[in-house]
């Protein structure tokens, strides 16, 4: 189990490093103004709420008595 966790952390670190390296080679800075209105805000808020519900359900199923 410890070996699996070590491999997973190494893979996550390598992925993060590769992502940063690719992002830094972009021809432009990528800083633009986003056209975000109330609809965008509420969609983002709804997504965060849905993620919270999914995590709550996962915890309920994982912590139940067998």
C-alpha cells in the first residue's frame, strides 16, 4: 500500500510539473478579462454545491456499518 501511495504522489508531482512547464511556454500571457455575468456565477456556485453533495454521499457510503 505504501508503494502505491508513493507511486501516486510521484505521478501527481510529475503531472503538475509538466503542466506548469507547458503553461509557461505559451506565446501570450493568457491574461484576459472574462465576460462573467450572474449566470456564470450561479453555474459555478451550483457546481461547487453539486461537488459538495457528491463528497457528502461518498463519505456516507464509505463510513456506513457493514
